[in-house]
């Protein structure tokens, strides 16, 4: 699986540079298991695009859904 977030980071940066754009906030929709593979992405997201809390879906943190999806638990990431 491609975990390169460079295109997304570049998109975020270009969007921030648009005239009239003050803030671009992301509150959900981030795949935790993939995001943690790229520390640069986490830093970009946390520094510029999270206004307070970033929701992590239960299928990325709870043992029941994780085991059914055959994914590692959050503690193993």
C-alpha cells in the first residue's frame, strides 16, 4: 500500500497559499493506520489543519472492529 503523503502535503500547502483562504481545517477522515507511516504528514496536519480535535474512527482503535478487519491494534502502530 502506498503510504506516501507527499501529494497530499503539497495540496494542503497550495490550498493554504490561495488568496482569501485563512484556514483549512480537517476534523475527520484520516486513516490513522496509514497516517502514522509518514511523520511529515502528521506534523503538517497537526501544525496547520487541526483546529482542536481530530476524530479517529472506531475501526482504527477498537479491538472488535480491528480483529474483524484483521488489522493491528492502535497500540501496535
